C-alpha cells in the first residue's frame, strides 16, 4: 500500500521549522556586522561633539603653555593626572572656571589625562557599540629650536563594545568585540602613534593583547576579541596606555535555556544531528508499507531523541579528544551520519529494549 502523502506533512513541517530556526540567526548576525561600522561612526561623532582643546591662550613662560579645555562631562566625573618625564602624578596646574571649562598649564612634552571615574550608562538600552570607557588626553609639544611656539594636541581614547557581551554560538562562549580607537580632529596629532595593552580577569583569551593606534578615528580603530572561559558575573578588562590604565567591568548577557543547550552541544553540531536523525527516521518509515500519523510522529520523535543523544555522547563527550583536531566540516558530516544511523537503527533497538523491560 502506497504511503499517504498528506500524512508526511508533519515531517516536512518539522524540517521547515528547524531550517528557519537555524538560518534566521545567521542572517541577523550578518546584518548586525554590516551596521556596526555605521554605528561606531555615530558614537564617535557624539564623543567629538564638544571639542576638548578650544585654543592655546598664550605662552605662560619660556617653557610652558596655557591651554583652555572644554570637557564633555562635569569635572567631578574625572580623575586628572599629569605625566612628565616618566612620572605620573595628580594634576595641580589647573584653573577651573566652571564645571566644564578648565585652563591647564602644560610643560613641554607633558601629557594631561582626564580619566572617567566610571563609564556613563546610556539613558536607554542600546543595540550597537557603547563606550566602555573614555579618556581625554592633551599633550604639549617640545620645541625643537629656541623661540618656537608650543602647540598642544588633544584626543579621546575610547573602547567601544556591545553591552551586554553576547553569547557566541559558534565559539560556545561569551565573545566580546572591543573596538579601540583614538578620536581627534587633528591629522598630525602629537599623541599618535599610541600603544594600548589589554588584560582581563575571568577571561580565557584576549587576541591581540597589544595594539598600536596609528591613525585617528573609526578608520584607524583596531579590534580586540575577548573570550570568556565560563559564565562569570565578574569579568573585568584593563586597558594600559600612556603609563596608566583603566579597568572596567564587562557585563555579560543573561543565559537563556537555548544558550545553556549550546554549552552541551554547539548549534552547527545540533543542526547536523537533528537533520541526520530526521533522515534516519524517514529511512525507517520507508520500510513500512503503511504510514500512520501517530506512528510517523512517534518514529520521528524517537529518531530525534536517539540521534541527538548519540551525537552528544560520542562527539561532544567520549570522542571529543579524537575529533578535536578535525576541521568543522568533517565533524558536521560525522555528526550527520551518526545521527542518521542512530535514528534509523538505534531507535529500532531502543524499541526492542523497552519492550523487554516491559516484559513484552
């Protein structure tokens, strides 16, 4: 007796739902990557909306220059440091005219840093890159010949990232993409090139750990990938630059039941196991002369369960070390084949075992 095609619709529906469920996140991720650069430019323009150095007022002496500054935030939100001759100390050469307006006296070769005491939390939830921290820097030039007028350069060192740090299905871990950049309107800024080192607490890997910013703006930014080794509520990132450092907490996205499933078996492996198991269940159904809806659903559910458990046990458990050196494609093919065999043959033996346990 020929199978009734309409009774096979549940199988087609299940396959369609699985395909949509797995392909939709990939397309969404591609769209997110496309928009990231544009979002970074928007954030950069906001950070540069209020220029820090307004003008060089006058020569305050033979070896000093006075610079007027306009801070983007209230003065109370900053730690102010001065660096000169490899010595870093609290800045005392400041004249505060208002909460945002400051006049600083700089010695040749010295650098003034306005370091945020804490990151500014956005007023509403954001979906794009957010500043993890920002430090305003001003550096005075060293005259190369007598009578040369000093100049001062300024800029903002910032790190942008997605907050909270998203769960990455492919890496089976939290993965943060830190975009390190130096924002300034000057093409020949005295502060460039700038070396930045990255370290962290409760992280598995940071790549690279040291970068050098050669160009200003978004085009000169460099990305650093931070991978967390496990779920930790207290992940911290430290950026070391210009003889000082800033440490910030890296918030993590709350894990959902689906994310927790990814800890057991990755999404590509799960997809291969599900499709293989469905294929195995279909092979088993083709052996029957008559298809019944109840039997079809029973066989498919059984094939899915046996296939996923078998692949998880073998590839993610017992044989994990043996396949760790293989590339992703052979691993997925192996997962598909094992799940298909388990869904077709293993489910049959499972039925017989259950009948024996029931005394049948």
